[in-house]
C-alpha cells in the first residue's frame, strides 16, 4: 500500500488529504468570481433616489405649512375661535412657528439635496 492510499484510507473516502509541506493548512472555499456575477446595474437608482429626495424635501415644507397655516386661519382670523373671544391673539405664535419651520426645513432639505443630488449624476454607465 502506497503512502497516498494510506492517507486516503485513514482520512476517509470523501475527506481531503492532509497538507504537504508547500501548501497552506487552512481550507479554501470558492465563493464565486466577478466573471460569474453580474456587476452591471440598470441605473434606475440614479433617478429613483433623487426623485424620492426631492419629493421628501417638498413634503418637509408642505405638511407642516398646511397644518400651521390652517391653525393660523382658524384661531386668529375666525370670529368663532375661543382665542378671539378671550382677547388673546395667537397670530404671532403661528407666524413664529411658520418661520421657524421654514428655516429648519430649508436646512434639512439643503443638506439632503446636497448629499443625494451632487454625486448621483456623476456616475456614468
């Protein structure tokens, strides 16, 4: 019986033979190569991500503005509101909140647009 047959007999039929002097001792696994994987993309994200960021930025302005302007009109300029009957003007409160909301939304939208719109157009297929 040769040395190779002895190693096969002692390690089992399906096991790998033990390493020799010039080979590494750890097991190696093939997980795939770039030749077998499709690395091309469709490019839809170049339109989808900026479109979503633009819509989110517009919503960041519109949703609070609609709510605050509705509150301004119903509490300050309506003759049926409790604040008008008590003589407590709330127009300054809603106008101040509208200004603060516009400033904060502008800062957030500027940052998001700067992050997501400047780089996405630079990548070419």
